[in-house]
């Protein structure tokens, strides 16, 4: 499975962005999906995950209430809607799929930069 994240960019604090993660080379419907982010020099951190069916989601406390993860299995795509962005949300965002206990496939990240 190959994953491609897109939708990043430069925005101002308070703005919104929607990231997409499109899978190819396999179906993602049997996998949980998640977004992580990483700031240079820091560890990659969990942002949000969604179950195979989309019926269950989980968020990092830092993004709860501002970010929404969703998926469209018919399009082999997951999304991360980000609202009320803060400068501390600046990072490279990665999507990943796996059974949930592990994350087996990772895409190249997409850079989100939030200016103050």
C-alpha cells in the first residue's frame, strides 16, 4: 500500500486546512488509519486515528475539538479537517494505516505551517 498525503500549506493562526491521504496499491478498508505529525528535531507524535469502518475516532488532547478525522473507503482516502490552527500545529503531517496495534504503511508527509 502506498500512501500520499496532500493539502498542507502556509496559513495564518485561526485558519483551517483539510489534509487528504490517498492510498494506492491496495484497499484501506481493512485498516485503521491515523495521522501523526513531526517537528524537526522532535519525535513524531500521534494526532488522530479512525477505525476501519469510521465508526470510532480518537484524538490527541492537543487537537481535540479542533481537528476531525474521517475516511471514505470507497475512495481509498482519509481526511484530516483542521480548524482554529495554532502556530504550534506547525509540522509535517503523515498518514499511516495498520491494524491499530501497529502502523504498517506510511506516506510521505505534507508540511503545514501556521504563522502567528
